[in-house]
C-alpha cells in the first residue's frame, strides 16, 4: 500500500524550494555579480572581525595587535598569526542562515528577532574562531591548518545547524491555541 502525498502537504515544500531558489538568485545577482566585485563590504567585515578579535584577545591579556600596514592581519607579539581573508569574514554564513529562516515557514514577528540574533551569534562565534586560531598559531602553530579547515569548520557549521533546528522545531511553530 502506498500513500501519495496530498497536494496540501506538497505546498509547504514547494513554497520553501521556490523561496530558497529566489533568495539564491537575489544573492547571486546582488552579491556575486555586483557587491563582491566592489569588495568594500567584504573588506569592511574582514577588518571588523580582525579588530574585534584583537580587542577580545587584548582584553583577556594576550599580546595581540593588528599589523600597521594591513588591518586584516592579526599579530601575536608582533608576529603574523591570522589573516582574516574575505572568505572567512562570515558574510556567506549570515546569508545562508538568514535565507534558511526566511524560506522556512514561521511567524514573521519571530523571524524579525531570530535572524538578527542568529547573525549576532554567528558573528560572535567567528570572532572567537579567529581569536582561537591566533592563539593556536601562537602556542601550537603546527596544528593551525587542521584546526582552520576541519575543527572550526565543524564547530561553526554545527552551531548554524543547531540554530536552524531551534528555528524549525521550536520557533517556527505557532503557539496559538487550537480552537475546536
């Protein structure tokens, strides 16, 4: 016995896929074809992440500074530690997170606070990641490449996945009482 999906059950999936494709096209034409070429947004975010990571390390008592000639380069005891390149500034992660929440059904009022809160959490995680990589380079530089490509990628994407699951399982559902 097979059970065919009813048209009403296919509608949310179709809506999600259409919104996801639409958001991707906006991203592709708005960012990939226009903003990325300009490079100002990426550079601003990269410098900001480097500055905030440096300030956080200094606050914790570590000898961190930014290179005088390159504000994207975090130094430890005046030695190169981490260069925050444009692919590592978090922009794609913010858009990926927001796109999922926008495409997934749920109350607009919750999306209005959850998307900025999630982006702020991803931003903070990226600041911690850059600071941790600088410390990693300072104390055990031989493991930086592995941690950059595997450990922190797993942690960051794992946290984004947990935020998505929080949205999908807890926050996207209506809390309105069912009348019947």
